[in-house]
C-alpha cells in the first residue's frame, strides 16, 4: 500500500493523480481500511471524486466522513475519515457532494 504524506492539516495525504484509473479505488479503500476509528486521510485527485463518495456510501454507510477541502479545477482534496463508534457521519449536510446523502 502506498505511504501517504503528512500535509499541514495533520492527516496523511494520498495523492492518486499518478495512479492508473483502474488502481485508484483499490488504493483508496486499502488506505481507508488501514485507518483506526477517528483517523482520516486527505485524498488528492484530478477530478471530482463524487462517484467514490457514492461507493463509500453504499459499502461503508455510517462508518465514514467526507469533507471537501478543495474543489478543482486542477486538484480536488477530500478529507475521508473512519468514524469512531457512535458517530453520525455521511448524513445530509455532513460533507457529502452537494450535501447529498
């Protein structure tokens, strides 16, 4: 698994822009699965990762946080966190794309 770098926000940064598209989601999910509850990483991508949000919502409902930090045009940065037990993530208004559930 790639080793994320530490950005100023304190969460490790995973820049997938250099990965072939077919490898990006597996690398992102491997990074997410390696997190402890309460930890997060910053995803850096070359396009809006909205489809990734929907995949997280389908496969990890209630167990992740999603917060856009930068919205293009050259790069998108999203903080993706693993929810500590008892959290209420990925709800409308909790940082999903456009506030969508």
